[in-house]
């Protein structure tokens, strides 16, 4: 792996004892720190949050902050090294949080799986996910230009912390957001009154990044789901006392899938048209670093190899039918795209919801054994989690101009450590806290341990138990969502492609207001609306509040003629503060995770 010393040809090192950029020692330093220091910190955070809450703050932002400290001695060129390092660390963290699969086995009384088999299985699936994720980045990152709020936050952090000029111009907004996010993250976890308000500084920060055209649809979808609860109960889709998202998450996944059919069809047509001379596709951004060139054919072979390895491991270790394994691989190819779009738009990766849909699809093909269902759906869970992390990481690398092939190699290195950490941390936490072994799906509400709600495991076990009591209406909900998403996105694309409409929007305030109402209320993006179906109403409100504040401030600044002078176009004041809030929440999660780990010893 060779790389020039810097984009300007000079040695960028501040201190001579540091290994030169592009040398074997340089890459060894990045890999070791990412795998052995930053990655395990992120894995502890992910495991603690999954066991205690049932969701986690992505490891990219946390690793980006700490990684930029390590590479500070390389000046501006340090942003690439820090990016490679955070990619490795995020891979460790992503797999490190998958110990919930072992917890689900315990809840259901399944026989224990040998640790080495679990490590090998997670590694095979993780390698598959990395390949699929990178395979989709030319579409999601390069062509669709999705925001990926956490990826943007990491890019801003790395640019600011490695460039003294950018740091001076952005320090107050970035670190003000970090401080507020840190305090908010700790307070919401420790103060009951704030926790009841579902305060999420990272969600509010994501709203600041994506704006009101994403935030308002999420709120409206959440309000609609809440209002329809009585109707859902009346038709038997919910029981009295059930939260609306117990059914709306299926509709939301369908909406993303339906919209994705429209968008991908357009992308494939444009690609075909450019090949035969009908049209021209936009130019891809050039990487500012040299190094190995990415190869689409090597990537396809990588996916085929690890897909085959995953099937073999599933058949040999768990006696999975080959048909179920192949069906799971097919669903990975679908949900790596669907969840990637959701993550790119709203910073939400609904992997647990995708797990549930996978079990339902397998059940429709005759699956009845919960153990087979768990391990087959684990392919979707792990691969999609890793694939979306790869897309998020690449969105950062795309903004920084980092080498695509190098970034992929660093993610692969992290997956090796992550597979081991998942098993080690699961055993560690469940041994120290036996309450994690108790099946909460059979407990009364007042019996559930307050500190260890394990919401993700609860969802997994709940759907696996439903294999003996199938619910056909769940597939109906998915199909309904596909129809809504397809029709909505088709109408949006048709209206916005009209030259007359584009001219109307561009020439007047009324046109701008009409376009805003179309995006936010009348025909909102299914990708944005789906967020309200996955989460509680309170979480949607925080995303919407951040979006409204962001759009209002940016509109006010534009009218006043205020500019963020000297900053890249994607480093606006609101995106810097929003990224800081996401980073602060990640640091709070790290502190809580380390505190939980310290309590074990």
C-alpha cells in the first residue's frame, strides 16, 4: 500500500519520529490503534448500549474524534489517516455490539454455541457485509449524494482538528455542540425526568444536519402512526397498550423499499443510457490521495466468496437448510441498499426492523424452528449493520478524498477484532449481570430491570416466538408500505423533473415555499417519513425540532447575507453544531459504557 507523502508532495509530519505517510510503519500504526485501542472502546460502548437500551450510537463519530488526536502530528494530511483509523474502529464497534444474538439464545433456552463457531460465523457474515456495502457506495454516496449525517459530522471533525485554519473558524460551533451533546447524553441517561422526555442530543443534532425537509415528514409520520393506534387495534394489527411502531416499522420498511425501486430504476437507466450514448452521467469526484485502485470485479468476487463461506458456515455449524441461507443472502442485497438509504437520509439504520422482516419472510417459506430463524436472520442483521457502516465511512472518505480501496482494507481489518469482541463482551456482561439472561418477553412490566431493558433482544425474541403463531397481516403491512413509497416517490420525481416547475421554484419566493411544502408536507420523501415509523414519537419530535431550527437559521442567514467564510460548503454553522451534538452524545455513551464495564471488575 503506497501513497504519496502529501497532496502537495512535501513531508507533512510535525515530528520526525512519526512514521512517514504511506510507509509500512504508518499503516501499521493506524491499524493497531484502530483495532486495539479505539475499536475496543467503541465495542464496549455498543455492547453496553445494546444490552441496556437496545440501540447504539454509531462508532464512527467517536472513533473520528479520538483518531484525529492520534494523527494530529501529520497536519492536514492526518485527516486521511484518521479516517482510515476510524473506519477500522467503527468495524470493531459494529460487530462488538452483536452480542445481543447470544443474549437472544439464552432468553429462548437454546443450547450454547461454541465460541469459535460464533466468531467464525460473525466474521464470514461481516466480510460479506463489508463487500456489499462498498459495492453500493458508488450509488448511495457518489451518485445519490446522500447526506449521511454522522459521516458528515466525522468529515467536519477530521477537517477541523487537522487543519489549524479550519479549526480556528469552526472551533466554537463544533466544540460547543460537543459539550452540549455530552451533557445532554449523560443527563438523559441519569435524570429520570429528562429520560421521560426522550431527550436525544444526537437525534436533535442529526436534525440540524438534515434540515426541515427531512425532520418535518418524520414528525408527521410519527403523529399519524400515533393517531391510527385505535384503528390498528380495531383491525387486529395491534393489541391494546401496544406502541404504534410495533406495526408501523413494517410499513416504513416497505415505504423505503418502494421508493428505492423508483430511484434505482432511474439510476440503472441513466447508467445504461450513458453507455449507449443517450445521455451523460455526472463526473465522479476524484480522490486526492494516491494508492491502490478499487476494482469492481475484485469486489464482486469478494462478495461471492464470503457469501459462499457464510452458507457453508451456517449449514455446518447450525444445520441451516441451504435454501434459508440463500434467501437470507438475497435479503442482504436488498436491505443493505434500503437501510443504507435510510441511514443516508435520517442517520437511522433500522437493522432490528430488518431482522424482524427477515424472520417473517423466512416464515412465509416454511420456517418454524426459532434457532434456525435466529441464525439465518443473523446474516441479515450483521451484514446489513456492517454494510451500512461501510457506506457511512465511505461518505466521510468521499468528502475528504481518501482512497476507496485503502478504506475498504482498513474496515476488513477491524472486522477480525470485532468478531472476537462480540463474543467476549457478551460473555463478560452476561456473566457479571445474570439479569441479562432472563427472558423479558415473559415478564410483567414491573418485573423488567430498569437498567437493562435490552429492547433489541426483546424484539428479536418476540418475532422468533411468533414463528409458531404466524400473523399474515404483517406481510400485508409491508406490501402496503411498498405501494405508498413507490407511488409517492414516482409522483415526486415526475413533478420535480418538469421544466416549468423547476423554473417556478427558482424564480420566486412563492415557488420556494411551494417546493418546501411539497417536500415537507404534501409529498414528503418516503425515506424521511419512514423515520417516524421506526422510532417513538418523542424521538421523531427531536429530529423534527433540529430540522426546523436548522432550516430557519440557514434561511435567516441567507437573507441577511451572512456566509461561513472560508469553510467548505458542507461545513455550515448548523452542520458543525449538529455534528458536535452527535459527537458529544457518542462520548457520553462511551463514558457510560466504560462505567458499566468498570462495575464488572
